[in-house]
C-alpha cells in the first residue's frame, strides 16, 4: 500500500485552509495515518528542497516555509502518490486546474498552500525525513469496503 508525505504550508495554515484541505482528503477516501505541526528550519528545508537550493528564489521560498508552523501528514491509499499529486495540481496556483487544491484555493507559484511527494521513492525518503516510525499510526478504516471494490485494496 502506498504512502505519501504532505505538508500544509504557511500559506495554508495562515489563511485558515487546513480544515478545507484535510476535509477534501477525507472525502476522497484517502486515509490520514500521521499528522503533526512543526516549525521548519533552514536545515530541513535545504534537504527537502535540495533540488532548488541553488535557485535565486530559494531564500524567499525558505522564508515563506518558516513564516508559521506547518502541518505534516502521511496519507495512505491505493496509488496515493499519483492520485494525490493530481488532486494538488500543478505548481503555479494560477495555472492549476479548477477542482484541484491549488486551482481552487490559491493564486501563487510560491505560496501554493501544499507540498506532496512526487514519486513513491521520494515519498519514502520524505516520510522518513519528517516522521519517526512510531509517529505513524498505520490502520485500516472500518469503511474500507465502501471506499474500494473487490480486490482493489
Ligand atoms: P511542486 O511543489 O509542485 O512539486 P517544485 O518544483 O518541487 O514544485 O518546487 C517546490 C516549491 O518551490 C513549490 O511548491 C513552490 O512553493 C516553490 N517554487 C517552485 N518554483 C518556484 C519559482 O519559480 N518561484 C518561487 N517559488 C517556486
Ligand atoms: Mg516538488
């Protein structure tokens, strides 16, 4: 079963959108198996955004990610890495499709409310970066047979 790492960014927390985003995750039938608030620092952001550290916008991006605490979550579901990336939409909120989280809830390329792992391999690395194994409460919801059909889960 796949798991993916999600961060509700300061642009989500500060704008009062945490409940909306978590509600949409729940309504889709995706299971939240870990969740906590964290104040990020430069060390973890240099790791998490290693592919962007040399970009001119990195200092501004790092500052925006440290502006308030964030909410980190682990989500579980069938194909959840790609399913959730589709729900998030493309990076620039102004170009994200209506119906996606970014396309419905933000107007920015940087303050785009949410991070989600982009591959199964990166999800494993990112989950280990933000959570200790004992913080992950893996379980199967009681209504699982109404979320998936025979043999899907
Ligand atoms: P993603 O979040 O859609 O996976 P990435 O390319 O991995 O996009 O970039 C990580 C984050 O860095 C973005 O979500 C956004 O907050 C920020 N970012 C990416 N490109 C730019 C840019 O050109 N200007 C400012 N911030 C950017
Ligand atoms: Mg990315």
